[in-house]
């Protein structure tokens, strides 16, 4: 993986519409499930008037998403800067439900990752890799998915964004689904340590798909160790709406259960309410297998 430069780099682009983010601001986080529908997804996000958007599971140059770059397209539609990092270099066209969407027999790039979009351009950006042992290449109780040949591992994108009241660190993260609670707890520890090094003493928002309860050993999200790990490091989980955050979608047509996977964790911020927004287009068709979560925050 170290030989692939893209696994260490962050792509930036877009056109920020503001010099700073306001003191009271809105963050949207969304596992966008490849992003089959960039225009409709951008419209749903725009309706929430976010200042920051945290995306996960976003394709770039994949046949299943028409070889498009949805992050760049959504950023353009919202008037935002974007920072995009690669989670996986996909070696195939995708799973059984994804192949019917493929427009080619190859991927032009094969990237799949996370992004931070913001109305103000960031002061600094970093990619934080959370898998240092080849999790997707080992045999065992959580063996890799042989229907998804890929190179990479879970990661986060962190940026420092200027606000009218000082700098703010925002983090888009996707924790491991193919693991147990203890593994995700270790990923949270590694993430917090990296954030402390990257943005010491700044207020922080972590948002994304944490895959809480998405394992046989801890099917209830309340049993995940990562919640207490974050609390012990000064983070609050109070600004999350009640309710599950997954749904049936075109790529996940028959989910076996409804889960609460998507979260905000905040440190050094005031919290002013949150919502779970159905990931549906105006015709009621699903845009993702995850709902969009929205949180309102303020710098004290």
C-alpha cells in the first residue's frame, strides 16, 4: 500500500464561498454509499444549509458510479471547498447489486474514500490511516470480503477550518464494519491520538459511519467501547438524534436489520440540536443505505 502514492495524499479542490465559517454552524455527515446520484444527493444536502459536510464511501472514477467524481460535483453544487482521501483502491467493479450500474468493464481510477467539504477553505488538511496491519488481507473470524478485492483500509480526513471565533477541526471518518467492537475501539483511540497531534487544543467535531453494533459480538450499538473511549478524552455524544440511521437502498435492497451506525462526537463546542434526515429523493427513492445526519454546533 505504501507504494501507491494516492493512499498517502489528499486531493483538494472546489471553490469556497466564504472566508470563514460562522460561530454557530451546521454540519452534515453522510455515508453516501458510492454516490449513485450526485445531483439528487447535492440537493438533499443543500436543503440542510450545511457549513461543513462530512462524506464517507464516496467513489471517484468507478464504473458503478459512471466514472464520475461525486465529491467534486457536490462541492461545486454547494459552493464548497473539498478535501478527498482514498480509503480503498478498488480492484473490481463491485458486488452483485453494484454491477448492473456499471457503465464500463473497467474503472478509470478505482478510488473509494472519505471527504470533508466546507464553505471556507481549510488552513490544514491531513489523512489519518486507521489500519496498520492489513485487516482486509488476513484470514480469521473477520476475513476480508472476497467479492470486494481492494487495497487499503479504514481512514479519516481531518481539516482545520477558520471560523469567525477561531479555528475548528472537523473529521470525516469511517470505522471498520468487518471487525468487532474492540477493533473499532482501537481505531477510535488511534484517531483521537492523531487529532490531538494535528489540531492540539482546538475544538473538534468527529462525524461519520462508526459501524456501531455492526458485528456479531456486539449487535447492540450501546455495547461499543468507542463511546467511553471518546468520553474519556473529552468528547460528548449528546448532539445526536434518536433513531436508526440505515435504510433499504438500490445497492442494499434487503437489509437484515436496522442499525444506528452514524454519529457526531464533539469536544470544546456548544451543541444546539441534531436531526436524522431520510436519504430519499423527491420521488421517495433511496439515495443511500444510510440516512443523512445533521448537527448544529457553536464555538463558545
